[in-house]
């Protein structure tokens, strides 16, 4: 009796079925999402773009 659990089941949620890499699409997406979130957290907004104030042109009407 051989037990091939990780071969036909998702190694993350143990879902039944043949999955590529041993992980079902749901868990793959979840893992990818978490990875993306981690990248977003690393994102820093230290560099602030210079805000140019709108030039106010005063035109004096001659008259
Ligand atoms: Zn899974």
C-alpha cells in the first residue's frame, strides 16, 4: 500500500486532483497574491515629486 498524497493532492490545502507543481490554482493565486503584497509593502514613497505651484499672472488692465 503506497501513499502518494502529495502527488494527487494539493500540498497546501490537500485538495484532491492532479495539480501542476503539487499546488492547486487557488493556492497558487493566493501565494502569488501574498508575494505581490509583500512587494507592495516594500514600496516606499520617500521620493516626492516637486509640486509646482500654479503661476498666477496678474494682468493690470491699463486704462
Ligand atoms: Zn490548494
